[in-house]
């Protein structure tokens, strides 16, 4: 569980797919699959890391909504409404995915191909698209498109942060701003998942699972906070290329293992 939480915390906000790493962990180690509830629990820990790091943005949205209720226009309220709008499609898709797909895509070959494919896409978009927009320039359509991109991340190996940053870069956002939007969009999405996992644990009446979920969330919070700080500092001075290289190496290794070229 400790390894699970640390892996989640370090990979959630880097464009390398935390869900892919969590799915691969039992495949490569032989450990039992931790299951979706534990996956979501450690995601919740990283959500709190976003809330701490981006507390100014979140506070501005709350204040903006309060001002909006009093009939005043506010950029914080505008961003809050954009985030809410962008979250609606992914929540609907989450329900459909859980009902009709479930764990069917948690396969090594699938993870290998998505890890490789979206690495190439991120590289091409990052190298060719403009870097002129900031979050303050975001339109409702921009944020909705970025939010819809999260749906692709239900397939492990895609990376929620990676695909949303790719979409933001495609729309011309600066690299740190693409990461900022991606992380702010993660809050309501992961929060909804957190509500679901609490309901699942309550229905199961599994005290041990509840304890493990709390410990895992705490550890992933610490690791996630460190990963966010690193990501934001890195993108202020460099590109996504190191993460692309990591994904290419990992994807190749995963496919080689999946198709029997490497034995584990």
C-alpha cells in the first residue's frame, strides 16, 4: 500500500499516467490487484495536494461565486463556472465506463499502446503549437474541450494530466498554464470519485479497507505535493520532452513484456 500511494502521488500530475502505473504495479510485482476503490482513495490524496498548492485559485473561485450571487461579475466566478461545465461530460462518461467497461481495459498491451501513442501526440503538440494563452484568457469552449479530453484517460496509460495538458497546448496555452488548468480540472473529478469510494467502503463495511484508504490518501498527498512543485518549476523553464522520453521507454518495455519478448 505504501508503494501504491507513493507511485500515485508522484505520477498523478506528471503526464505519465498514474492509472497506468497503478495497473502495472500488480502485473510486474505479482502482488494482488489493489482494486478500483484503493486507486480512487490515493487519487483523493493527490486532490488535496492540488487544493493546497493552488489554494489561491480555489479561493478566488469561491470568492468569485460569492460575489456572483450578489450580482457582481468576477473572473474567479467565471473560472469556477468553466471548471464546473468541463466536469459534467466526464462525470457522465465515468458512469457509462464503470457500467459497461470496468476493468476490461486494465491490460498490459492496452497500457503499452496508450503510453506510447499519447507520448508521441504530446511531443508533436508541444513542439508545434503556440504558447500565448494563460488561464485568465480561457474561454468556456477551451475549458470544455480540455475537460472532455479527460474522458480518454479512463483507459489506463493515457494519463489524465497528460491528455488535458496536450489539449491545452493544442489550444495555445503556455506550458505552466496548461498544467495549472489540468490540475484545477482534477479537483471536482477526483472529488466525485472520492464520494464514490466512500460509498463503496460503507456498503462493504470493510474497516481494514477504510483504514488502508486513509493511509494511502495521506501518503499520496505528500508525494503529490512534491510532484506538483517539481512539475510547475520544470515547465517554467523547459518542455514536456523528458516525460515523453520516459513514456516511450516505459511503453516499449510494457509492450515487449505483453507480447512475450521480456519475461517477468
